[in-house]
C-alpha cells in the first residue's frame, strides 16, 4: 500500500490485536480498553458454532467457484446493494482491487435461484442461520461496548430511542480474493474504514488481513484456528 504516513510494521514487533474472552468476568473493561486503544478486537467464546462458520465458508467457496457467466446472472444492479460484483469501495480508489464480492441485504432467495437452480434452498438456509447468529452476537457486542462506557438500557430509554433505531439493519458481505499472478502489483482491498457501526469479520485460514494501529502502523493479523471473530 502506498501509505508513507502509516508504514507496514516489522513482523518481529509483538504488537497484536487484543483477544477478548466473552465469558471473562472482566469483559466490560477488556472490551472498553480494546475499543479505546485499537478500535478492533478478536473475540472467543462468542457462541457461534464452528460448524456454522465452516458452512458459510463452504457456501462462499461454492458461490465464487461458479462460472463467471453464472455469477453475472446475480450481478448487483447499478443502483442496488445486493448481489455479485466488485468491492463496493472500489469506486473511491484509482487502483483495481483483486477481489470479488457478494452482498446480501434481506433475503438471498431471488439471487440464489439465479446461481443454483437446484440447491439454492440449502444455501439460503445457511445464510439465514448465519445472519440470525451474527445479529444476535452484534447486539451482544453493542451492549458490551455501551456498557463499557457506563451506558445502560435505561439511559437509552430516557433518550427516547425509536422503534427503528432498536431494530437496526445489517448486511452480509462475502469476499473472495483469487490467486494473483503478480501480487506485488495488486491488492485485495484498499485501506478503508467501514461505514457501519459494527463489523463482525470471520477470517479464513488464509493470511492477509491488516489493521491500522494509530501511532504504530499497519499490523498483520495472522489467522488463528478455532473460529475467532
């Protein structure tokens, strides 16, 4: 990445993203400290079954291994959000990103019918279960973050939160980074900050994820087996 302000940190430096055990009695303080000092954290004991994480990765592999003509049948419309296409942040950068993506907002049924004429219900079921579990975890993490600031449900009720804000909205993003013939001249995704309140990322066993630590630089986050999020 052409980023002189934030260099890539030497891998020998021991700085690493905090790992938070959600069953730890001190989870509020630990999450609060990680949010203030890093803005990113890894969580264990999050309650998401390993089998579900394996299923979503398998479904993603099945989707992206389809012929390009098949994937384009479920292409994202120019003014739409859901569907197959390049990374949505691509339009903000001059460099081409070496990645494919599939965004799901709401039901994936119609798009999945275009991708798989026979097995689409199986893949829809995996997506729906994954979304349900991730939304449950997102609510839990949000309340832990608010709790680390001393904010309670009573405080939000006093502030007059609306029905819409209680419901919230979510998007599921599947990403695929094909093998690149000349990796020194390409990147998977450019440096960016997600526009959402909270992103839960499931990292596969392939290395490549980096996060920016203010005052230090870009730190590589190696994949850890066992379903860290």
